[in-house]
């Protein structure tokens, strides 16, 4: 009897220890479930919440009392409910857990968040599926960041694709890894042809050496370089001059992995600059020639003026020395009135020929005849029409005609200006 009692006590002890271990294990895993930041849930086959942790309640915005027994369709719209049903049904049919999938949850306050959910079958003691369980993680911020990143990438992709200048990215060896359509048009290669092509394939050795030097400097210093010029050889063999900027391209760890920049075709601009320089040089040479010619003309004109003055002085001196003395002697010795008058006209004509006024008048009004210049000279001296007529042995009417012609030719026709006063004003 004592042995039997002892056996019963031993079994009771084992059961007590097992129950205690079970409680401890349950408490351990409950603590783990409650302490994790992600939501843990269990639902029955109808989708009603039967168990969940505090993180799941906080995620939905409902209290544990409100969430208990609530159907999962109550926290999502029809579209998401259909997606969730498909996943849960597949897990039920296959008995295979579903990896994380995304769906949109509607919180108690009406706001929405995106959750990433895993689903596993929940089995009874008889190993039959009687519900589902899994982990739910709020990935709203991650989704927003991904959306912002996609929008940013799309925005800058559109900018790069729509700019007229070429955009390029190459690895450290100079192989093209990314570029826009403008870059393809510039080199004449298709996207498929240009992808992976080395930049040395579109330039000669001289330009390749220049480009290597610049890229190597950017790699060592990490500093971008502004526009540099090099010659590109297109697919058609034509050479183009391009203006290129170069910046270091780095990975997320900040290590250089290649280069990027903008390429602008400046061939036409360079040709225009060359043409402009050539024309400027031509104009400079022509201007220099004109200056030399102008200098020569000035020298000639100055020499001509000097010769003219010298000739005038010679004539004046000759008249004074060889003509006028004999004219004066003739006037004193003759007693013939008619001869005296002729000598007076001769003297007047000589005065007219040598008069500076006559030179000025004839140069200013080249359409005046020699007689008109002579009459004008006598008018300037204050002689009347009759006196001029007597001196020149012509009628007064003839002198009047000359005076009218003079007025017309010097711009006094139909004006009341005094002819003598006007002639005196001529300098």
C-alpha cells in the first residue's frame, strides 16, 4: 500500500513540475510576443481576432477589448480584403506559410497605413488548421520613402532625358554604364551599342590621354572639374568638339565607383569662333593697310599743299619782281588815255589772279566763271556797277547780269542779303 502511495505522489510531482514548466514556457513566450515591436496576431478561420499582442492593438488604434473578436475585414477596404482572403485561403489549402505581403490597414481614426504581414496556419491539438497566425509590421514610412525615391528618380530621369546636353556615367575603367538619348545622338551610337563601350573607343590617343589625366585627377582629389574640351569621333567617323564636366560617382559607402558629367557639343561654336578670329585678323590687316595708306595720303596731301604754296609764292614773287615794276613804269610814262585804261585792267586782272580771296572763292564755289570771280573781287573791293563796267570795258547791264549769276551760285538768290557783305564774310 505504501509503495502505491509513493508511486502516486511521484506521478503528482512530475505533473506539477510539468505544469510549472509549461507555465514558465508560456510566460516566456508571452513575454517575447508582448515585447517585440512588430504586431503578432491570431485569427480563426472566419478572420476574427482571437489573440494579439499590444503592438498589434497600437497598430490598429483599437484597444485590446475592442479588437478582440473583431473581423479583419473591419480594418480594411474591399480591395485589400479580397487580397488578404486570397492569401489566407492559399495558406489554408496548401498548409504552407505565406511570406510577407503588403496590404493597407484602416486605423480606428480613419487614417491608413501599409503593413507587411506573414501568414502561417494555426493548428489544433488534432493537427487540423483552425485559424491563422503571423507577424504584422508597419512599413508606412518605408513605403512613403520608396514612393518619394521613385518619384525623385522619375523626376530626375525625365530631366536628364529631356535636356539637350548629353549626360553620361562611366565606371572607373571608363566604360559607359548610363547615359541619356542626347549622348547617343552626340556619338551616333544606339543605346545598345554604347552601353558598356569604353570612352577610348570614341576618341584618338591624344584625346584619350587628356581625358585619362582629368579623370585621374578627379579620382584622386574627389573634386569635380569644370568644362574641359576634347575631340570625339562619332560612329560615322566625323569629329566633334565637346565640352565636358567630370564629377566623381560614389556608392553608398562613399567610395568612388566611376564618373559622371554633362557633355555639350560645341563644334559649331568653335567653328564660328575660328571664322570670327579669321575675319578679325583679315580686318586687322585691312585696317593696318588702310592706316598705312591713310598715312601715305596725308604725306602726299601735305606735300601737295607745300608744293602749291611754294608755287604760289614763286608766282607772287615773280610777279612782284618781274611784272609789276615794269607795269608801274608803263603807267607813269604813257599819256594815252586808252592805253592807261588797258594798263589798269591788266593790273586789276593780275591782282585778281594773285588774290587769296579769289583762291578761296574759286575753291568754295567751283561753278563760278573766271569773269564772275573777277567781278566778285571788284564788288568786294567796294566798286560800283558803273565803275566795274568802265574798268572791264563792258556795259553796266553786263555787270548786273554777272552780279545776278554770282548771287544765284553762292545761294543769295531771292534774298535781301548784301552781296558785298556776304563776300567779305567768306573766309
